[in-house]
């Protein structure tokens, strides 16, 4: 389970690094807000960067994180209602099918399915988290914390979604 989360964390870190590089570039002021970034890249036809030696588009990079947030909201929302005997793999697979699945090629979908196969039951996940954090976790308390995370993430997702729709760039490759 650790290798899957390490990969995901590394991917997120890479995308944040790209966005920070844009902010620290000579046109960094154009990347001070998501709205300014979208306006700037749309006006300069730079939402798609074809040269692999150049920094990827900020809009495209953030879109990947935006899609991941949709998955996280669905996954954690479902997990917040799960019973101890429910399988995290099933919850993850269902959330993936509703969200990220549509954006990935076949080979990635197969890899994700295989990676999720090894996820434990909710009770097993709690035990793993207790072991890693050296503290006892209460299932009901964890569910409430997950619901709070989801409720905090939804407005961020919705605002980004609206900006992507407004600029007609939800389908960046």
C-alpha cells in the first residue's frame, strides 16, 4: 500500500513544482491566481505545450490536480460512510470509475485496478494508520474527520470547475 501512496505523493509534488516554477518565472505575476493563469495561458495559446523540453502548461498541470481532487472527494466521501468490513479496494475502484477512469488510457486503468486490488478492508486501513501514527483511531471519529475534509474540499473543486468551464479548457490533453 505504501508504494501506491508514494507514487501518488510524488506525482502531486511534481505538479506543484511545475506550478511554482511558473510563479517564479518572468511572467510569474500572471500565475498569482488560478483565474489570472487561465486568462494568461488562454490569451497566449499556451494551455497546450507540445515541446517536451518546455515547462508544461499551468492550466494543464492544475487540471490534473483538479481531477485528482474530484477522485479524493468521492473516495473520502464514500470512505466516510463505510463499515469496518467494507473493502477500501472496492470503494477506491468505484470512485476511480466515476472520476479519473475517463481521463486515463487503458494501460493506466489496468495499473490502477491492480494497485487498488491490494487495499485492505476499512478495519485493516485503520490498523495500518494506527501503526504508522502510533495512536489509536476511532472509526466514528475518523468518519467525521473525513466528512469535514470532503466538505472543505468541495468548494475548492467547484470554484476550479467553474473557472475551467468558463475558459472552455476542461478537455486539455
